[in-house]
C-alpha cells in the first residue's frame, strides 16, 4: 500500500469513526445540548485519572486552549 492509499484509508476510517461516534452519542448531545468537542473532552476526562486539569487536557495535543475553556465554562 503506497502513501496515498494509506491516507485515503485513514480518512475513510475517520469518517466511519465519526459516524459511529455521532450515532452513539447523538442522543446525549441533544439531551444536554453538548457539542462534539464537549463529549470528546468528557470522554478524555473519564479515562484521564489524575491528569484532569485544563493544562493536562491541552497538553494531550488533541484540544486547543479555546476548546477546553469553552467546554468547561
């Protein structure tokens, strides 16, 4: 598999994951009026253990300071 095929495969897997995530968490998002990023941060916090501060969340590299600030206010 060359680099281009690999990038296409990764993209398609991301699309599938996003659809599954939306299907699984869609009702919760609607019930509590949450954005996708809010749920992603909550999912991170669920497994973060002692690494549950805003700084820890940003240090993962998956979330920006703006996302964290907006989600936790």
